[in-house]
C-alpha cells in the first residue's frame, strides 16, 4: 500500500471510531447552557397498566429555561388537561397554571408555601453514590432517595451541573440537590410519575413564555388542590 493510500486508510479507521463513539451511550462535551429546552419521557412505575385511564396520562414533559426562569409543560387528554409551572429561581416565586376542559386556574407559591405542593416528601434521605449515567448526552451523578414511609418506593435520581440554572430545585422536594434533575420520581395528587430527560436543546426562549395569561383565574392554593384532587381521584380507583 502506498503512503497516500495508508494515510487515507487511517482517516477512514479514525472516522469510523468517531462515528461509533457518537452512536454509543457516551457523554458529549457541553458548554454550560443557560437558555434552552429539556424534553422528558413520563412513565408511571406503580400504576396498574390495565387502568383504563392510563392512556390519558401525560407521556412527556418539557422544561424551557432562560435567565434563571423556567416553565414546565404537561398535557393529557388531547390537550383537555394541561398544567404548567412558571418559576423564577432567583426570587423564589412560582405560578401554577391548570387548564381542565373549559376551566383555567392559576395559583402562586413561594418559599413559605411550596412545601404544600411537596407534602408527599416530608421524610426521606438522599444517599450519594459513586455511580454516574449518561442521560441525554450528559454525564449525571446518581443519588438514591429513600423514604422512611415504606409505602413510598425508593428511587434513583440523576442530575447535571452542566446546565446553568441557579438554585434549580428550590420549588421541588429535592432542594439539597445542586443541579438540574435529569431522571427522578415525582408524586403529585396521589400519582407517582417517573421523568427522564431524552433531549436537551439550545433554543431561544421568549420572555413572554414566563408571563401568566390573563384568562387564567387566580385562586387560592387550597382551591387549586381541591380541584386537582377531584380530577385525579379518577385515576386512583
């Protein structure tokens, strides 16, 4: 083989190796992302798969973020039910928006009231591990969340510090985790959801996304909880 032919042969081998690495479940170098979108798959680890309402449950969630603000979006029933959390990680203020058929409600949370939202997580321990996992291209440390109440199943939690959101978990039960959650369980209104990131995208997020639309009726936290409890009782028989 000529010297030129051998050089091309090496290039092909190296290119094949690079393509192989990209195709595998390997971490990708990311500059710290301060604006973009995370897409999550949503599953229900303890829900009976024969529950006739399972097909109407949300299957994915998006989280869009910019300037330490965020908005999450979950929808189900062909858009008949939708819930959003719009929060500011610097001021620790958050609005919860819910659309139920023809009803649109919003309520507000802050540091003093957000524990009401996280009441299912009153007594648990976070255990660090040396394990990591690649999720959506990010190498994520693994934690265990273990509950004193044995009726609450323990679960693995993965997070990344390579997405630049200040104090991202102030409104969640896992305030002590200093990173954006990439895989975790969440119990709300009696239903346990498993959320796992599938893609992180650098996209432009308009400031208007963090403004609560005027057509949403402002209600108390208690009223919002009562409305959601009535709705989700349907899924718990």
